[in-house]
């Protein structure tokens, strides 16, 4: 199973890194997506018995995380990306990151939900995420606020809170990695 996952990532990803500021140029030209991990939410995973519909039961953004999300939004607006489409996981830390960024209204999408504590749902979530990426191919710039496990599954790269990977999605749901965010 481990080898199948490695082959799946290899099939989904090709890499073509660009100069630092060119990730913003790629986003501005459209047909590119920022896969962004939610901002700082102290801890690891979610508490046992958490409810995705109840923020009080989840790991949430700290004040530093809220500030980080506002800074991300400011940076994207400064780069001319204030009108990028925004999609988010149903988890409160992702929705709050999207809200604090203050770009366009975030649309929740099941393909951005975490499977960290629900490994049996991984394949379905990744299929949904690939479907969304396929829909975004050749479209306007987009920001997908999601989780570390989702970004790693699609790109093979790990990111810290508030970091991401700029990709060019293909119609089949695969991606070409362009570079890191922030550059």
C-alpha cells in the first residue's frame, strides 16, 4: 500500500520550479493554484471526538495564526491577487484562515478536508481534490486552504502552517509544482 501511494504521488506531480517572485506571476496569469496550509493552530491533529461542525471541539487558530492569515491576505493583495477564488476545508482553522485573509468569499469543498485522523477516507478526499484541481485548470487564480496531509498527498511536499505550494493543475487532476509560498 505504501508503494502504491508513492506511485500515485509520482503520477500526479511533475516539478518545474521558478524564480521566487515568478510564483506570483504564475498565479496572476491564471491557470495556477496556491495550495495553502491553514495558519498557525497550536497542537497536533484534533482532540478525540472532535466534531467538524463545532469549532469548540477542534484545534483552532491562535492569535498569531490569525495575524499570519491576515499577513498572507495582505501579501496576496499586494501581488494583485485580491480577487483570487478561495476554496477551503470544512475545518474551522481553514475557514478562519480564509476569512482572515479577506480575499473573495471562501467556498467549502470536501476535497480539502483533512484525512489525518481518518485514513480510510484518504482516497475519496484526494479524488475530490483532484476533481477540483481539474475544474480549476486554465481558470482564474485560486487559493485552496487545506491541510498538510492533503498538500503532501498531491505534491509530495511538506509545508508548515501558513505555507503552501503553487501548482499548475491539469484537466486530469494532476499538478505541476511551480514553486513555494511564500517564495
